[in-house]
C-alpha cells in the first residue's frame, strides 16, 4: 500500500469472468501490476460496503422524519456510487481512492453534529483509519486521518464556543480523537513492518 504509483495511465484491458469479478476490477485488467489491481478492488469493495449502510440508515432517518440527516446520508451514498462509475470509466485509481476517503470524512464530520442513528455516530470513526491505510498506506494515510481529526477538533471547538450544536460532549470527542490516534499509530506500525518484511 505504501508504494508510489506512476501518474501515467496504466495499460488496461477488459476482464473476462464473473459479474462480481467484473465489478471488483471495474471491468479492467492490470497485467503485471498486481498492487494496482488490488487497490482497484479495495476502492470498489469498500465503496460498496459503505454505500449499502448509508442507503439503509438514510431510509430509516427519512421514515423517522429526520429529513436533513436522511438526505445527507443518501447524498453521500450517491457520491460513492458516482465514484464507482468514475473509476470504471476513467481508471484513475488514485483519484477514486481519494474520493473514497473524502466522502467518509464529510460523513463522519456530519455524524459529530447529528449524532447518527440513536447517537451511535462516533462508532463509525474507527473504520476510517483502516480504510485510509488500505486505500493509501503510509504517510498518505496519516495525512487523511489528520484531515479527519482536524475536522473533529473543529467541531469540538465550534461546539464549545456555541457556534454549532453537537450531541457529544468535549470529553467524548477528546476521547474519540485519542483512541483514533492510538489505533492509527498501531496501523502505521503494522503497515511499515508489512512493507519491510512482506508478512502480508
């Protein structure tokens, strides 16, 4: 995950296989570029994993009359769906991976303000460091995690100042930030060891 990729467009060929494989690979083949092929599969798989619960929770919120939250979550799901189509037609893996991290960053910041489903929005933050290291790896993952934590700090400061309302206390957000940093450090250590000794 920590390898650098050339900015030039890789040579891509249509794949032959099952519908699921066609979806995971965006209908493209990366011969001799196994790492790039794996990253395409990560983007597609994680986008689908994120898209489905967003649609479900968005629908639930709409049914409960929480129109803004419901439309916000469905809007994020549509962005992920658009990203899948973008990757399939453009083969720009780095850009698609960035969108796959940008959308959750926006979503998680929104969850700090809305609380999410029954106030459980904080629990989804722990998925982000794993997602960042799978899609970017190394220092690039750290940068994305830093962006998310900066948003969390911004929400905490704004909430404390009375500029916005958050259902979470300053202590809860502080503990969230500390725990995400701790988890990110462990993932960074594992990512570094994996790249050096090829243990995974």
